[in-house]
């Protein structure tokens, strides 16, 4: 039997995770651009880099905590079979993302 209430809750969590991932992606892109700018600036100091990294860590900590909370909410709603499908899809998407042209690990 399909539980539409449970499915609806799961879908809302997935949507929230997707929005957060898009937002954190923009934060990461800005961080890399700012690092590149500091690297190019002959007059940048270690403190400039520390400050930038601290700001980045502060901004992303909120998302990391929220992401973990949502992950466990989703897991609590999922059956073991559904959870396996979700995590298998996550692994696949991470592999695809890492193969993107321009990924920082290239």
C-alpha cells in the first residue's frame, strides 16, 4: 500500500535539500572565485585568506547541519529498500558531478 502522506513528506524534504544544495553550490563558487582573486593579489595576506575561510565555514555550517537533519528525517520516513535506492542514486550523482568539466578536482 502506498502511503501518500509519507511520500509527500519525503518529497518536501527532497525539495528542501535540492534548494539548499543549489544555494551552497553558489556559496562554494563564490568562495573559489574569492580565493582565486586573493591568489592573484600580490598584496593579500594570510589574514585575508583566514578571514575568507572563516566566513565560508560560518556560511556553510548552517547548510551542513540542515542537510544532516533533513537526511535523517528522510531516512526515518523511508523503508530500507527506499533508502538503498536513495543512497545508490546519491553515489551515482556524486560520480557524475565529480566528472564535470571544470570541477575543482580536475
